[in-house]
């Protein structure tokens, strides 16, 4: 298959969290359990999944903000985890991240102008003061914050703070933006503005990795959707097929049903299995990681009678349509059974 | 695991931590001794000390060895309370014989003064109630006045008393009144009371405590769980009281070092027969074993009180146990 | 009303700080020879136009001794405040940012210093080493490092938990710039000023207390507010001015510095919200 070179590649990413306690022994959870990911120039890839599925961790790993236990990340062909400090700092201008927590993106004691200026000093040493001032005006105009340039974050609204953070990020002329929940906590009107801004940037050939609960946002601007559960990517689907194709991972179905309840903040409701064994993710991590991560909650597996296999074996992604991959043994069954 | 065994483990861990701190602090004290300019033995012995006494001191403080083995030798003696013998102050008596009774008096004075301060701060906070703008006209100047160092308060207090005595004598009294704060040969407990008042009023202790208690109370009154209790129609007093225990205990332990500093000078000014007075007199006369012995006692007290505070916190607040792991 | 009272406090304590700083700078340039100031014809003269604060038992002018007495603690106090805040901020930043054994080591060291009873330890050091005000100020500075480190560490940890540090690393900043400039310089400055005023007040307290006690502080005839207060021993109630004015000067200076630091920090904290 002749494909364009990906901007960003992650291969076999594993990230474990260990909590050590004198009394309870060492407990291990896998935030990332063998993740492969490609992001191609100019596309918007959305990462969806419930809280704790490893979305934000994946974002941070791809930004090299946290060490990994296995795997490699390549950005523009450079292996991020083997770059030296100086080289890494320089490389960082190419990939930027919008953090979910707004206090993280802004400095309380600086005005918007000062923050963008600080960023330009760092990443554009070629510009003089006048050049920077012109660029600041341009950037703030771009995000519609020009009249608020000399305000501090405390006197900005939630939407304005987000746009201020975005202006600062755009100052580095990034190739890729990882946006973690860019619209959470915003009211409807401001959310729409923010989405509009993201979409405009997309038109300008910006590449995004969008981490979100918000299926509305995902449908509106994403090209490709990755579904994460318990540290694995269990489905990859073109955004326009989301909800319109014959087969989805059972978990994706649940996600979409939960989204239909129109509550982006709430994780999908957990379904209890009939035998009464709770679907507590932390109950038996070893079992969970041996087979399919969805097995504890999966009605499809029960219906198809493939539960033993799902518990034992780890499903590999199967292409069920053009650009549509699902990691589920159910996909191998005849469609009428699986739906 | 039961809660009791978790508590026990937490307490053991903290005790081990406290012991480690004590070893570390005693090492700092020992290194300070070794860092004396010139010959350490000359720095720590009074003038005209006979050579045999010097030799004994050398051995006791391990000055004839390298710092590490010297420290171990000194520590193993100190750990069982053997700080050697007094040189000048009470020649021949062991440091513990002289120092311990004095230290007990000092500890009682400082501990009770701080307890009184805590009670007063609590009463003051309840009396003042919710912060109100106009109160700043009272609390502002109060803050200003009580930030005065305790020794200045003591001097002013004693001078005020002096002045009283003068008037008393002039008006026909012919002997020192019983409430005179400076007892030369008196057995009266009044001077201790005066010293206690000075300790509470000085060093910003009272206002500092008052402000901390008020902030804590205010935080609790506004807390969501208190609102929930109120919404149920239950009384909030017991909930607030239970949640005040931890900050009060912590506040007490945190302020003890301040009082133990203040008490040294206040005792000296009121010539109270305590460890502070003893420390300064021994330092003046270069009675070195006493100075070192008392320094270790003061340090150990701070560590032990913090340890006890930790354990009380763990008893009251289960989260503290979990934090210890 | 609240703002008004607070502003009044800030201005009055600020005035105290300004006056002390001004006098502290001027004092070294005022020539004063304690020996030739003695004048037995002018013993214990009450406050007058010629002697604002009267004269002491040896006929020396109290006002000029008060001025020269500032020298005893002024520069050591300032330097100690600066040293303690610098070291404390660095230790706090390291403890808040680092992980593993570095963090444990810094925290352990801080806890260790914090258990030493300050005044007792200073007296111990003075018995062993050659006592001088610079030594006392230096030891006081080290003893205050844990206090300051805790304040800074809490700030760093709070910002780290809000992903502030991570976000700025992701943006390409060096951790040192984030810690030293963003967090310590821009955000902790008011807190550090408060701590510095506290250390200054403490050095003033220790200097005057030890000078009052007489063994390790400033010795007569060189004036110090502490040894001036010590004149109560000879003068008792006869003439209060030789010791009352220095006592008041100690109280006003310490209270003024502490209140100024506190109110300034509070105002900054409110501005941040």
C-alpha cells in the first residue's frame, strides 16, 4: 500500500503504573498496553474512550512528556526518546499540546501578550522586538483575542483562556497539535466558537490529535477515530463511518449510546454481566490483559459463545471495511450474528 | 488488615523516623562541636581546667578519635542519658542530675503556657466569630503589639512590676510583695505564672495561633460536608469539633519550638530555676557538658512532641494512617 | 472597610520598614565614638530638644545610640533574609520538582534542620565558635531554610498537579526557567518577601536578645538595642528613657517588618485570585 509518510508514529507503546505499598504489595496497571498509532500530515485523528482508558497518557507519551516502558515514537522520522535535551527542546516547536487543565496553559502573572512574547523569544530568536510585536498582533487576531491582549488570565473568560493558550501554541508554528479535551467545561456558544477555530486551523493544513469524550466535536472535525479501552486501541474507523457502518466494536456501540444520552462528561454506563460478576477494571488486571480488555462487560461475546477465547487470547485488529479496523473476535463471525 | 494493626504499623514507622531524626540532629550537634576553631578541647573547656579533666572530656566527646567513630562513641553514651559531669555549675554532679529536674520545670512551663495559649486562641476565635471588617481595627493593632519578642515583653513587664513595688514600698509596705515577679530566694509559683503570661503574650504566639484557629474554623464552617450536615438538619458542633482536633494538635506541635526558644530568655529574666536559665548560665561559665546535654534534650523534646502529634492525628483521622502506608 | 484597614496597616508598617531601611543606610555614615560621648555632667537627662530621647547613665545621647545600634543587626539581618530565601527557594523547588532519592534527601535534610531548637542551637554554636553577629545571622539563615522551602515546595507541587510544569516543558521551556522564573520569581515573590521579613525580624530578635544577655551579643560601649535595654539592670525604674526607647524600637521594628511582609503577601495573593 503506497501511503504518504506519517508525521507521527508510535509503535508498541507500553506504559505501566506501579503503586507500591508496604502492606498491599506492588500493584501494576497498564495505562498503555501495546499501542500502535500513525498520524498523517493534514489529518485530524480523534482519540475517544472513557476516563482512565489511557487517552491522556498516550497523548503525553507521544509528546515525550512521560517515560515509556516499551515502544518507540517517531516524529518526522526522528526517534523522540533518543533525542538529547537540547535537540528535544528544539524539536518541541513542531508538536504542541493543549492541556485539559486551563491553569496549565497560562501563567497567572503574565498578560496574554507577555505569554505569547515569551514563547516567541524562545522559538523565534530570529525576530526582533518589532517583529515579535507584529507576530503577536497577528496571532492574537487569528484567535480573536486582539482586544484582550493586555489582560491577565484571571480576567478572561473560559473560552478566551483557551484561545490565549492556543495563540501561544500557534506561536511556535507547530506541525502537530495534541489537544486534550479542548472543549470540556465550556458552555455551548463558546464551545461552538472553539470548534470553529479548530476547524479553520484544520483548513490551513494543521494536523491534530484530538483527545475527547465529545462525539459531537469528533464527528464535526475528525477524519479518523481511534477508540481506546484499558490502554489498547480497539477500533479505528473513518469519522464519516462512525455510527453508520455495519460492524463496530461492542464497546464503541456503548460509547455511542452513551453519547446519545447527550452527556459528554459522563463515562458510558457500565453494563453488569448476567452472572453478576462486576465489571470492575481494577479487580483482576492480569486476567484483563491476557485476553480482550472488554471481555468483562461484553454481551456480544456472551451471545456468540466465544467468551473463553476472548478471555484467553488477545484479539488482533481485523480490517472490516476500507480504513476500518476492529480488534474483536466477533468481527470474524458472520455479520448477522455480530450485529 | 485491621485498623488497629495499621495504626500500630504507622506508629512504628513514625517512631523509627523520629529516631532517625534524633540521630541526625545529634550528629549536627556533634559536628558543630568538632568544628570548633583550633583545638576543640580548648574551645569546650573553661579556662584553667586541669589536664586530667581535659583528658576525660576528650574521651567523653570522642575528640581523640576521628569524627565518625568519635560520634558513635559519644552517641552511645548520650543515648543512655550519660552526658558526663558538670564542670563548673555543679562540679561532680552528672548533667542529668542537674539538668533533668530543671528541664522538667521548663517543659511544664512552656507546655502549659502553650496549652493556655491554645485555649485562649480557641476562646478568642469563638468569641470573635465570623471575620468581620470592623474586627480588623482590633486584630490589626493586637497583631502589632503581640509580635513583640518575649524578652522585651518580659523586661517591660518586670519593669512595670518594679514600678509597682516602688509605689507599694512608698505607700508603707516594707517588704517585697508576694506577687513580685523576680524571686531571689522565693518558692512562690507566682513568677512562673508571670513568665507564662509573658510567653503567651510575646513572640506573636497568641495572635498567630488565633489567626490560624480562626482561618481553620472559617474553612470548616464553609466546608461542603458541614453544609451537608446542616442540610440534614443535624447539629454541626460535633463535626466541627472533631475536625478541629487535627489542626489544633498540629498547631500546638508546630509552635512548641517557638515557645522553647522564648522560655530560655524569659526564665533568665525572671531568674526561674529552669533549663533555659541553666543553659545560659552554663554557657556563660563554659560548662560544656551541660550545654550539650540540654541542647540534646531540647531537640529530643521537639522530635517527641511532633511524633506524639503525628500519632494523635492518626488516631483521629484515618487518612493520616493511609498516608503513612 | 476591610480594604481600608488593611491599607492603613500596609502603609503604617511600610513606613516603619522605610524608616528602618533609611536609618540603617545612614547609620554607618554617622561618626560616633562611644568613649568621647561619655559626659558625666549630663547623666540621665530627660528627653529634650538637645537630647531627643534623653541621655543614659553615662550621659550619652540615647537618640544617636539608637541610630548606631541599628548597625548591629541591619546588614546581617538583610543578608540573612536574602540567603535564607535564596537557599529555601532552591531547596523547595528541588524538593517539589525532583523525584526519587533527590527529593527524599532534600526533604530529610529540611526536616532535620527544622527539628533543631533555633535559639538553643544558636547559643550552642556561640559557646563553641567565636561568637559574632555574622555567625549568628548565618546560623539563623540556615535554620530558616526549611520554612521557606516548605512554602515554595507546596507551590511547586500545586502547579505540578495542575500540569503547569508539564505543559510548559511541552511548550519547549527548560525546567529551570519554569521553576526559577515562572514559579519562584513571578509567583512566590510575595511569599518570599514575607519570609525574608520574618528572618530579618528573627535576626533582630536574636541579636538584641543576646546583646541583652550580654555574653555573645554586641558588647558595651558599642551600642545595640539589646544592650541598651539591658541598662534596666542598673537603672531600674529611676529613669526609663535609656531602656524604654530601645525596647519600643525593637517592638515597633519587628512588628512593622512582620506586618509589612504579611500584608504585602496577602495583597498579592488576593490579586492572583
